């Protein structure tokens, strides 16, 4: 399917109406309010909604084509429930907006990128999963740094950036592939031989 899906879990300064107008839109908890503020319809609202007031919940209901409410005590966090629903639609792309104010939730969100191959965005970061083989990593306006990390352990070649490396072992505990930079706003190549490698654009 050529459908692209946007999942909004939290407030951001991203121009949702400009960048994601044509996406299928999923609101998670207070992320629904950010979609409403942007003047965008909510195709699917999901969560336990324990972080919104009764009036806010009624507003979310009014703006949503479909709303599914889960109990507060459950096996999955609301964001993962939303991602599982999005992936079940077999889309071309899933963009997941979640802020980075809590380190535990940030790590969880990055874990969801690795598990479901979705794109994570917030005001300061853009993260996605590289494929095995050669990956062109383009320059993106607004981000100064590019880093590469792995939840398990990966082996990569990094070429075309300010700092390059051959047969580099990358893991979550290593910092040898962090805080790299683009050259001439072009992009570089990362060849992944093994393991899951995540690319992080950061300010």
C-alpha cells in the first residue's frame, strides 16, 4: 500500500499541517490535541486517555473518525499499540512523533524504531533504521549532527562524512559513531554488514 501514516504522541513545534497533510493520522493521548491544534482530522485516536481532562476527551471524540480506548493497566504502552495498528495497515511509511523529555520513554521510543522500522521525530531529533547493505544517508536541513547506534551490535563502513571508518563495530554502549557531521550538506554512505543500525539526526 502507498499509504503513509503519521502517529502523534506528544506536542511539538513541527508544522504538521505542512509536512503531513496527506498522511493517515493517528493521535495518541495528548498527541490528539496537537493534531486538533494543527487543524487536522484524526483518522484514528487511541490510548487510555488518562492524561487528558473530560472536556479534552470529548473534543478528541468529536474530531476523531474512530476512537479506541484502552484501560490504563495494559501490557503495551499507548505508542506501541498505535504503531502495531499502523503497521497492520501495511503502509509505505510510518512517522512517529514523540518528545524526548523523559529518558526512559525516549529509550522506549528508539526501541520501537528498531522493532517496527518506523521513523521517530521530535523537535530536536530524527531517527530511523538503516537497511542491511549500502545506505545513502542524505543531509537534512536543520540538523547539525548525525550519529549511528545499535541495540545489539552491528558492523559498518561509514564514508562521505566528516569522520569515516571501515569495519567499525557499533553498539548501544559505544560512542565511536556518534556526533558525526555532514560535509557540504550532501550526505554520506553507511554500509551495514550485520546487526540493526540506527541513524540519528540531531541538533
